[in-house]
């Protein structure tokens, strides 16, 4: 019984006979990622290739929860208490906006916690004071190291007869 060759198979066979598949990059090498059981490998590679941040694909509530977990350390660069209060109020507004969105699915929605502004400002003050004290101690240690006179180095060899 004769084998019936489809049009596609015929095109591939003729291209192979013409040598169009010879010397292609990666020829004779194993395919990458065959041993990796991650079903999302192609998404991760595309995001890395395009320079996309994976957290941008997260639900907004997860981004808010991650932001909440970073408080008060993430506020250390804010210079004033009013600035800290403004950042925290803006965060609380985003949380409330997220809670007002309709929930989809049969499961109860996940909520991000709001922040008590004044206790967080107090924690910010304490962290800021600790950071300033550590910086002053580092400056004092560096100044003490500079102010000590340097000891002349001994040579590993001595001249004789001088």
C-alpha cells in the first residue's frame, strides 16, 4: 500500500532536498526548556524579553497588600510627617476604591488592609531617628579613623650599612 504524502509534507521534503534546513542556528542541539515542567515558561520569557514587571499582571489587591507589608520601611525616603500622612491617606483611598469594585466568582473577595495613619507616622519617626543615629555613628567612626595619625609602614627588608 502506497503512502499518501500531503501537500505540507511534500513542501518540507522538497525543502530538505534543496538544503534549506542545513546550517540553521541551533541545528542538532536539544530544544531548551523541555525538562522544565513550568507551564508558564513562555509568559515569563516574553515578560523578561520585553522588560515587563511581573507585578503589573497581579490583581490590584495583591499589589496593595504587598505595599502594606512594606510599611513603614518604604516611607523612610519621605522627608516630612505631612508627606508620610499624605502617602498613607492616598494608600487608604486606593484600598477603599479597590473594595468598592464588584467581586467576581463564588469565593469571597480578598481585601487589603487599611493603615492607621498616626501609629504608622510614629513608627516612621522611630525608624527615621534610628537611621539618623546610625548615619551619625558611621560619620563619627569615619572621622575618628581619619584623625588618627597613620603609622609608618615597616619595610619587609632592611638596608645594611646605613
